């Protein structure tokens, strides 16, 4: 039946009014609204000729506030409707309206007795939870499985920036990290059983996780890989791989050492066994360094910190044919341990003349050891700092999961993953010298807050 033009204009106007209402209500000024408005005991209070809605909000333990629009069908409150962007983070700016993404509704309208109603697309939810009852998370589940130790500075930074990305994208992300390949595979299987829409895993030890990833993909999950093992991404069923270019990172270090005129034996320190990415870094270093020999050395793992410190002490003090001129640390954790041991060795005076350390990755703790060294009047051992892209990987892995879970990718059809490799770069403090003390302090506090937030990432509970 052809509707009058005036009714069509009215329908469009009502939809626009509803959208504008939601956008306005998703701002941060929730405290200006009486709490009774959000309570389930609040009545409909509707009027004839329109659709009654209310704004619902729930505050998480982390302090974030999530909002939804809930319509009334004349008999009871219907299902809560969530726009794609519906969460206000605890760090949101004050005194500023924040808007959700638009939410278009097909609503029931009563215009006049002789005009048929437009059918509603909203179903009433009879099992609506009451005040104080837990609310099921309706967002799609995304999982991240890593291979490192939880206390490693790199993974602390990854988790921190994962949390920031999770908050901004309103994503539901669970995280698991273990150096044990069987534990990684079990976490992948658990996420698949829990119905994860997309799963991301590192490929440091591809043999340990490939079978589990392929099984999860067969069960319906989209697969992302990151951090290590780009050459193994296709075999693991990955659709998108994000990582530092490990081989280029090794070449980058070798080229910088050549430019500085370094000569002698360089030790490339492997802190994680069976990590193909670390081996590629050492291969790139060996292929580029022209000043002497490159020795690949496997260190004790972080599970035995005493053995790690003792091995670093041996390398720093070695003489004769065993002497090492430059220690190349491939992680922030190793560089912290190496500088800490160097400071302990030179507590009574300098004995490490001619030695140098290449530090890969950033750590607040290493900064403390550098300052302590300066206070003792000891010369810096730092030859080069190289960024390991922990922040970028932490942030973009959540973006990648959201992307593959919601949009089709070419690799679905051609079975070839998209490989996104991050170019290595110098990690130095030259840019900080232009900032004021207040700016540096604010940046430091903000960074510490990011690291602290990493503890809030939801873990994967393996049954």
C-alpha cells in the first residue's frame, strides 16, 4: 500500500530523533542523570503516538561505562540494543560530549487509527536481569595466545597496549601467555570450545600450535598470527600476520655496529628456546656484521634468574678465545639482566672497558640501572637501542582480530595470509631532550598507567 508522503517524512524524522537521542545519551555525563532512570524498576512512562525508550548503563570493575538503548513494547522493556561503539573508558576526557556510533531502529509507531503500524524488529527479552545481577557479555569473543613469561617487559607492554586497544574498540579479549607449547595449544583449543570468533597466536614454536590453530579454524574461528614465525603463517591457517621484521632487525643491528666501527666478537643472545624469530634476528646480524665473528648463544630461561645472571657474568668477564666484545640482547628482559650484572661487576670500579651492549626493547627497570651507573661515575655500555614494536603489536593485534572477525579477507579465497612486518628503528632518548620536565613526567606517568592496565586483560581459563 502506498503511504502518504507526509507519513514517510514523519517516519524518517522519528528515526533520526531516536538516533540523535542515543548519540546524546552515550556521553560521559552520566552523573547528571538520576540513578533511578537506569534502575530496572523505572517505569515506562510512555505517551501515545510514539515509542518509549530508556538509556541503560553498566559500569565495569575497571571503571568503564557501557550504554545501550532499551525500547518499551507497551508491556515490558525489550532487549537492550548496543551500537558498535558503546563504551566510555575510565580515562575519557571530562566536560566533553562523547557519541556512540549510530543505531538505526525499525520501531513500532502509532500515528492514527486508520494507518497500519510498521512492524517492530525488537524482540522482548523475558529473561532480563535485575539490578545487581551479572550481565552476560554479548560481544564476540577474541583470544590472544602468546609464548612469553608474564613478567617479561615486552609482554607487559603488549598486554598494556592490548588493553588500551580493547577499550577503544569495545572488544572482548582474553589473553594467555606461557613458554610451554602444550599450554599454548590448550589455550587455543579452549578458546575454540568457547566459541571465539577469532584467535591470534604467536608462532615462536610453530610445531606446538599449528595443529590447534588449524582445528580452531575448522571449527569456525578466524586465525591471526603475530610476533614471530611469519614464514610459518600460511601453514598455520593464518589470514593476517603482524610482527617486527626479525631478519631486518638483525641486519639493522649489524649495519649500525659497522657504522660505529665496532670490531671483535659479537654474542647474539637467545633468551627463548625454539623461537624462530630470534634465530632470524641472529641470522640477519651474522649476514651483515663485518667487524668479526657472531656467536649465537642460548641463555638460561627466565625461569632460572640466578642461572641467567651467572651466565651473563661469565660472558662479560670471559677472556682469551672466549672473550666477548659486544652483547646483543634480543629482549628488554635480557638487556635489564645484562646491565644489572655489569653494574654489579663494576661496583668497585670499572673493569669492563671496551665492552658494549646492544639493547633491544624498552624497560622502566633498565632505565633505573642506567641512572645508577651514571651516579657511580661509570661509562655507558650502550652502543645501540632497537625498538621491538611491543606497543604496536599490542595495539594492532586487537585491531587485526576485530578486522578478520567482521570482514572477509582475500586470503580466505587464495589461502595466502597478509603479512604486515614492522620496520625496526633506533630506540633513543634524543626526542625527549626537547620536552619540559612536566611533559616528560606526564608521559612517564601515562606510560606507567598503560603498563598497569595490562593486568586487567581477561585471562583464558583452561579447563
